[in-house]
C-alpha cells in the first residue's frame, strides 16, 4: 500500500502536536510545518520516527506571516492527500488599541497566505482519488468575541472561505471543512484569570473544558474516508458552549 501524506501547518503548537500524533497513529506520513519553535518540532519528529518507523516525517520551516512561505512550503511538498491548517495566534485587545499591523498579521497568517498556498497545492490534492483540507477555526469565527474582534474577523473569514472553496473543488474529490474549537485548555488561553475561567466553565453545558485531543480526534475523522460525504462544514467542538 502506498503511503498517504498530510501537511500539518503549525505542527509545533499544542493542537498541531496532538493532530500529528493522531494522524500518525492512523497511518499518515506527515510534513511537519513550524515557524519558530524548532525545539518542539524536533521533539515531535523524534517521537514519531521512533513510534512509526515505516512512515515518513519531514520537517518544513516557514514563517506564515511572510509571503515567501507560500513558495517555500509548496516547493517542499511532493505527493499530498491532506492539508491541515493548525497554525496561528490569537489577539486579545480592544479594537481601539488594535493597530493596522495587528490586523494585517492576523489575516496574513489565518487567511491570505493559507488561501494562496492552497492555490499552489490544489493540483497535488486533485491527483488523489480522495483528499481533504481542514482548518482549525474557532468558536469566535461563528459568534464573535469582545476584545478579540480582529481575531474573530479573521476566523470568520476563514470559515467563509471553507464554505466557498468546498463548492469550488467538490467535483475534484477534495473535501474542505473546519473544526471550530470552543475553550481548549492551552497556553493560548493562559491570559484568562481563574475567576474568568470559572465564569466560562459555568456557561459550558458539559461542565468541562476541551483538550487538544478533542480537536485532534475531530481532525482525524474528517481526514478519513469515514467523512467522505462531509464537505463545506464548520464542525463545532465546544461542549455545547455555542450551538
């Protein structure tokens, strides 16, 4: 059986790390993208090589805020069956304190450069009998958040892109979806103090925060043939916080 390859953008992050472990266990070979956290991705690479010696794991470094990342990543990828966009950063600021550079950076990393990269890689996905594109979106792309207005706008654009692109490539047997996490217990949410965390927890019907594993499980399913009739969807993984 030939190897199946996935490109995971943001493999060095907490959610990206969990996604890579799940995909490797499911038999995927992986291009492990990172921007700056070389130590994390090298630790992940060692773990994957030791656990899955028959699969291939290739590190790709590129800064998603730099337009040069598009060509650099595209030139590093050969055969490809799935792309997972798990890169990015949040921004917690009032809009009046948010600079134009802040806004541009969010849209470059979350929307503009991923869109342009997909334009370069679409032909590789099209060669497969079935392929998939996954974005790790956000609950705020659905409902919006005060003091995260620019981030919410970028994630909302990401969700809209998923729906439109899914229609464009459906006949090419490429499925396009997003997983929209709610409150996931990661370093990205470290700025939220304990009192605020407790108030959020009281709003979540399941009564607990999500984990990176919850997101990785959803991504693994959506990249599999079990999800062959699912495209253009924003799958909410949020414990019922937003329905």
